[in-house]
């Protein structure tokens, strides 16, 4: 029969238990502090961690992953299949195969893919994974991290609001950086819809005059008399209807930038007056003899070859050389088709921010966009996407949702086989997502390696642009 503990022994045990409770409480508080620090670190780095139990198929996500995916832990049933549903439709096959191969080959994976958020927003994430195996060699669980790299991706392929990863666009970005601090006239030439005003704004916003006004004038939209008043201003009584003094655009842009759009349509008489401002830095308002000093940066734009207009006698040669100290040429969209997927993603995300939910775009619809010639350039592409968003009614955009003029350019694609039509945009995208591994990229595109290699021989600049962006 066990001896009953004495009162002192019980008292001693109680003190020991109290000490253990204090110790456990302290350990719990330390764990909670560490968890809090981990959560703060994950949020700061925009990295979340996850664990998938391969026996029960239960998926654990940290709070940061729920934030990245914009999901509620109380509403989301975390399983592998549910995760795949959050991946962009065009990336699901790639992500699923990458994970399955990593488990089978015990290699883990390190990939970049897109998410399609429930409001239609597209995010880029960098995901890493390793799988743990039992003594019998069977996979037990996978652990990994997810990092939101959307901002980094946007910065890689854009500059001051201009979207592009094409080699010509990278040259443009470099030129903009070079001219921002140099106060000399710039001439931007390119077809209508290529984004000339966007480039002019980028030059202004990145330079020393960014805190002053950017003032645009469409020289082709106003008759000669009105354009002179618009540029230089007028005094009361200068002409019929001039009931008060009015500042012109040169005065409005004081200290900032004056953007002369479609300068090719400017009359010869106004060209003479503009030449004097560029030469002397001075002008007079219409109807006034008082000379005003101009303190503006002049950026001009033309949708036709201005040198050709000089040769035809439609534009003054001396003015041409004054305004084109630094010439910039914008390529038409048909010359930078590898930027179309990037632009489409941008326009879809922009529409989502404005409250228009989208389901993304199908590969077949994207193939139509890439195969089209785009006479209206980026402006036409943006209009086509806006039209398709309305027609698709929050569903994935299909070829039949596109404007009528595009439907005649439908390109039939097959999931496998050498007959599939490749384009620079999809090839560049595939190689980037596969970490530069061309064999994996070929499998992702559904073509043989030889087909991909032959395609790359015809696009020597494609690989260099990929490695530069990395």
C-alpha cells in the first residue's frame, strides 16, 4: 500500500508545478513572440510559407500567403486542387507538371508563375518547394515558400508607365534616362497610337522639371489663328471675342514642359513664330508688343516622317533641326509583338483596378491578338481588350469575344506537334518561366526541342533580352 504524501511533500510538489507552469507560460510567450516576428518578417519580405501533407492532402498556408492570394482562411478550403484553381489558367499545367516532376525526381522546384486573383487582378509569384520522404522512399509532405514579385516584374518590363520588354523598348528606356537631365528639344516620331505623349510625359516626369507643369497642345486640331493664341496667349481686344487677357501654353508651362503633338500639321506662319522662340527664347502675346521670356522644355511629336515633309517643302528645314536635337523613334506594335502578352496583362489588371472583374484571356484569344497587324497600334489593342471584357461578362476572354475586325485573323493552335505556331511573346514567356531551360520550355509550349531551336535561330535577340531582364 502506497504511503500517503505528507503535507510538506504536497506543498513542495505544488511549488514545483507552479514553477513548471511559469516555465511553460514563458515558453509559450516566447513562441508567440517568435511567431509574431516571423509574421512581420514574412509581410515585410512578401514571402509566405506552406506545407502540404501528401497523406491527407491537407494544405497549410501562413497568413502572408492568404494575403498574397487575397483569400479568407475561414472561407478557403486549403487543398492542392484548390491551390491550382488560384493559378492563372494559362500557367496551371506548367505549375502542376513542375510539382509532380519535382516529387517524382526528388529535385524540388524553383519557378515563377502567375495568379489570377478573384477580382481579375494578375500577380506574379516566385515559388520554391522541397519534398520530404519516409524511410520507404514514399513522399510524406512538401514544404515551400511563395513570394509576391509582381512589383519587381512590372518594373522589369516598364519604365515610367511605358510597358515593354522588346529590345527596341529597352533601347527607348535607356534613351529616356539619358535625356531627362539634358534641356534640349526632343522630337518623338511614330505612328498614331504608339504612345508618343506617354514617352513625352516620361521624359518630363523623370527629369528636373517634374514638379512643374506638363502642358500638351495638339497642333493638328486647331486652325492657324486659334493655334497662335493657344500657344502665345493674347491680350484683351486682340481679335473679335478676345474679351480679356489670356495666358498661352508657353506661359502655362513656365519652368516645365510644352508638348507639341502632331507638329507636322503646323502652318508655315506658326512655324516661323515657333522658330523665333527656340532661337531667342522670347515671344509676344497676340495683340501685344511686350516681350515675354520663355522658360520651357520643348518636346515635339509627329505621326509622319518629318524629314520627308521637309523634303516636300511642307515643313521648314531650320525648324526641323531646331526641334530634333534628340530624335526618338517609336516602333509600331506589329514590330514588337512579343510585348502584346505583357500589354494585355496590363490592360486587364488596369480594368480590374477600375472595378471591371475579368476572368483573364485564353491562349487562343491571345494568339489572335498576336497574329493581328494592329494598324491602330497600342491604342487599338487597349480598345480591343476593353471591348472583350464587356463581351466576356467576367468569363475568360475567348476569340469570339474580340472585335469583328480581329476575328478574321484567328490562328488555330494545337496543344502538341511541330505544326503549332510559335510567336516571340509566348516563347519568351515560356523560357523565362522555365528558368532559361529550353527543353522544359519546349515541353511547356507543346513542341519539340528542334522546333524551338529553329525558332530561336530566327530571333537572335530574344534570348539576350530574356537574360538582360533576369
